[in-house]
């Protein structure tokens, strides 16, 4: 993982933590993320690259693209779980409502889609 990827990962983690603490709604787990995408509720999908087996999350980038929802993969499912308030790792999460942090979410999406 190079410095640019680490920086982007850290930006994703900090933005998710802000969204969680400022009244945002984050769906946790592959099933919840898939449902959020299918229902058109997801604004951003984040998955962890260290998920094993990979088949668990393989459909998420494709479904996100079909639904025109920004998608990013971060390095650690443990850290992803921690920033969204879980004591265990999270394979994937979806932001469905950014609460007071809508501007932070939009800034993050701009960086991801570049």
C-alpha cells in the first residue's frame, strides 16, 4: 500500500467516524449493504480488502456500479468496523444518510471518483 492509498484510507475512516458521531446512518455487513444498494438508499459503499474469502464481497463493486453509487475498498476490516462503532471487523458498510456531515461525504466522493 503506497502513501496515496494510505492517505485515502485515512480520509475514508475519518469521514465515516464523523458521519457516525454526527447522526448519520451507516449500514453494516454485506447483507445490509446489498439491501441498501438494491433499494437505492446507499450513497457510498466501502468494503475491506482483507476479507476472506473474497467471494463474500465480489458482487459489491458491480452492484455499486449498476446503481451508480461510489465504491471504495479500504485496507482493514478491523479498522473499518472500529470507525463505525463495532468491536468486530466489518467486511462492508454503506452510508445511507450522512446526517450533519453531508458536505464531508460529498468531498470524499469527489476524491474517490477522480
